[in-house]
C-alpha cells in the first residue's frame, strides 16, 4: 500500500510540475517573479546571464550604477541647460572621468596605464574647448573626448592586446549600437531592484503608495473645486501648477532622464564586450584576391603619380593644361587626394588583416605606400599653392593637419605589414590624438588672422568681413589692434558696396544697425558684439576666448 501511495503521490507531483511548467511557459513574467520569491539572489536580470559576469554584476548592483547614472544626468543638466560651451564642458569632462574611475573601483578593475593616457587626453581636449570660441574646433574636441572615453571604457573591460586593427575599430563604433540596444535595461533592472528591497516587501510602504495613487484623482477634483470657490487660493494653486509643469521643469527632467539612460546604457553596452571574451583569431583568405585588386589599383596610382611629378613638382618644366594657372590647377583635387590617401591606408590595413601573408602582396603594398606618399605630397603642394593665391582658412589649415597626420599613420601602417606584432591601433590613436591636441591649443583662427594681416598691404571691406564674421573671437587679439588703426585700411569705398542700409536676418545680429556707411562703423559693431556676447555669458559657460576678446576691445577703445 505504501508503495502504491508513493507512486500515486509521485504521479500527482509530476502532473502538478508539468502543469506549473506549462503555466510558466505561457506567463514568463510570473515564472521570473516566482523564482525571485524562492531565491532572489539566484535570478539574473537577463536570461542566461550569470552573476559572475561583468554585465551581471552591473545589473545586480542597480542601486550603485543606477545612482552613478542618475548623478551623470544631473551633472549633464546642471552644466549645459541653457548654457553655451565653456568651462562647463571642461568640468563635465572631469566629472565623467571621475565617474569612470568610480565604476572601475566598484567593479574591482584596476586602472590600466593606457586608460590613464586616454583620461589625460580627454581632459586636455576639455580644457582646450574652454579656451576657444571656434565652433568647428569645439565640435571636433567634443567628438575627440567621447571617442577617447569610449576607448578607455572598452580597454578597461576587456584584454585587447591580441585584437587586430579592424576589430578595434568595430568595437569603438559598435559600442554605440550596443548601448542603444541596452536602453531598456535600466527599467528592467530597476524593477528587479525594487522587488529585492525591503521597501517593496513592506506592506506599510505599499499601502502608502496605493493610498497616494487612489487619492490623486480625488485631490485634483477637490483642488479644482476649491480654486473655483476662492480666487486667491486658485491663483496660488495655478502658480504652483505652472511652476511644476512649466516647460523649463519638463526640459530639465527630460535632460536628466536622457543622461541617466545614456550613462547606464553605455556601461551595460561596454560590459557586454567583456562577457564576450577574446574571440578566436580571424580566418584569413587567399592572398591572390588581394594581389589582384591591389595590383590593378597600384597600376593606376603609378600613372597618376607620374603626372603629379611632371606637372606639379617640376614647377613649370612642362606645360600645364590649357587655361590653367598653377593656383587654379592646384585648387582642383586636394580634397579628393586626401580622401584617396585615407582609402589607401584602409586598403593596406584590410589587406594585411583579412589575407594571408605573401611576398608579392607585401611588395604591392609597399609600392602603394610610396604612391600614397606622393599623393600626400601632391595634395599638400596643391594646398600651399592655393593658400598662396587665396590665403588661409580654417578648413584649409585642417586639411594640412590631416595630411601631416597621414604621413605618420602611413608609416605605422607599412611597419605593420612587415611586423605583425606592431600595435598599429594604439600607435594611430597616439599619433592622431597628440597632433590634434596640439592643434586645438594652437588657436588656429588667431594664426589665420595673423597670416592674413601680414600678407595684405591694405584691408578691403571683404577682408574686414572675413576677419570679423568668418573667424571666431579667437582672432580678436590680432584683428582689433590692426583695425583700430585706420591707416591700415584701403581708402575709399569697396567696389560693389553701397551706402544704402541693408538688413541681415539673424537671431544673433538682429539688433545691429547694418548700414554700410563706412568701415569704421562696421568695425565698431564688431567690438560692440564682442562686449555684448561676453556680458551675456554666465559662470557655467565662461569662455576664455570671449573674455580675452572683450578685454582687447576695452584696451583699444
């Protein structure tokens, strides 16, 4: 009898277990809740995610990393809400570095040497941004800060010495998509955290929350009735509601929320890479494919480089195409040549990464490298001829910088062809970051203004417009002392100028009087604009370039 009872009991348990499993399959959220009640610590926020993984540690410690993300959102809003770019960006960069250090400490990850270099580079770019008013330079600086901190996070979370160049590039840009894919994690992790806390299990706390929810519609009705009964009470409640639900408050909350989601998503996205581990070495293909493709391209490059040597570097030994001066011939193609040099570098890196070694392939890549150096020299020579004819601008100076960096990057690329253990990605990051940081601190607009003024015997109205409108206030310390002395100006009215009043529709300059009576008046408006914009800036968006420009105006008034 006991045996029969045991069999019956066992059968009932199996039937009950089968029914329970079927119910859980139909209701996965109930299954997760049931498991968390039986053993909360054993449930990870994500399927097949172990607590020992880095992502599992982040998600199970939502109170820590969620708090860090919330602080990030608050700091982001405090620094940039209704503020320009200035000291706030430098301070926010330091805050981001501090939060990254705190994250590493909470995850028990020691700070690596290369990571410290990335942090230093990001801090220098933040400082440089505070010292310039050039919006193009500010945009490039912000991009550089984000890329360096992106790279530091990936380097900390995973051992990447064995990765090839393409894998490094893929991880840097892949972090963005992994972060976007993690956008729902803070919500899920927040719910799991509340389930595990004592507050969620406290009946009194739950009853208080339930009471607030029930009272809310009744409270709204009562306030509406009382406001109608007493105008003074209605006026007070109206002001309170207008403040609580004002566009400014909503904007602030949205900025904080955006910062919170972005920070938590980036942490989770980077942690996913750590859990992937070091993947197997990339399978390489038959080098004959690369030899054929590179051989065809190299033949074209040899022909093109021969033309460059004949027509440009011979300095007039051979006749130029009909109707072209050297400056006009040089004007055509330097941007295209810059693009081709970048493509060639990418092709060399791809060939060495995806294909097996071969002597012929190495020889072709070496010839392509020599051709690329000739193209770099041709592009730089064209640009110098063009600058000599049409003077310097920020974009032309930036092209020269990229060409200069290409020389060093290409040297590293060809070294990696013959030395497989050469750390090409780290070398390229070091070269590009070092030269760009030096460039960002060099005040390009100031140098451009000095070059322009030193190469002009007299200043026309077109020159004044370029110096005051096209260049940022970085150029003011060079422009104002020069223009404050009218003897440097060309006498008379510039061709094509009229003395009729002309209005320019611009939010920034709509309060100016744009009458073109003379150049002195135009220069005076430039000075007033500097003083006004410096006065409009507060402590958060203090910018040294605006401050120095205003001080220069006061000095020469």
